[in-house]
C-alpha cells in the first residue's frame, strides 16, 4: 500500500506479509532471544547526543549494527536478515541496524530525526507486533510483525516504544 502526501507524492510504501511466515517466525524467535548482542543507547536521535538535556530521560533503547558500509558484515545476525536484503531493490547498502525498545507504562514518542542527511532510502522491518509505531510526517505505521515500510531516508521520522509487549523490535535498512 502506498501512502501519499496532499499533493499526491508517494511518502511511503507499506508491505504486509513481507516474508514467508516461517522466515518471519524465525526472525522473531532469534531477535527476541538472548542471542543478539544488544548495546545500550542513551538517546534515539543523534541530535540528542549533542545535547543530553533534550528528550525524555526514558528516551533510550538497545541496538546493534548488523552491516555497515564500508566494513560490511559486523554481526552474525546478517545471516538472519539475508531474506530481507535479497528482496531489497538497492544499488548499495549503507547500514542495517536492529533496534529494541523496552515497554513503559505509556507510549514514548522519540525525537524526530533523519537516519542520514544525504539522499537515501530507509526501510523498517517489524520483528514483532505491538502497539508501538513509526511516524512519517502525518502517516503512522503500526508495528505489525512481518510488515516492511520503505520511505525517503532524508524524511524526518520518529519511533516509539510500546506498552503491550515486553519489547518492540525492528530492523532498520538504509540503502541507495
């Protein structure tokens, strides 16, 4: 499904049931297990790292980079995301990063940000279903397991945590 702005330009493409169910189940099982090497991040948006007084004190999460240009494969989880990479229409990968947001009593909206400021595409694969979401301008993309959303990587967007599951997990892809 394509989401358009008021002038008809495509803002995002949302694809449900992106992978075969057994592959989606395997990704959920792995990324919600004890195996990934999650690393604590004190702020979601890079802009907040320069000014630690911005944002909510609870605006933290766990993440790790799976693939980054120019290094290539950084984490063994790359083998788990190959089915997603194989479906991407890309000229070059920039980064693949896994994100895990802990649940809180109320939904926390993180600071708006851009993953990169140069022209690129961003995509998010939702590992598990929960009541968190990704906000792309006026478009809210709900966290539904095996959903994939693609959008302009220079577009301001923000994420949330969740309240109905222990964690919200997604995988972010940046590519050309």
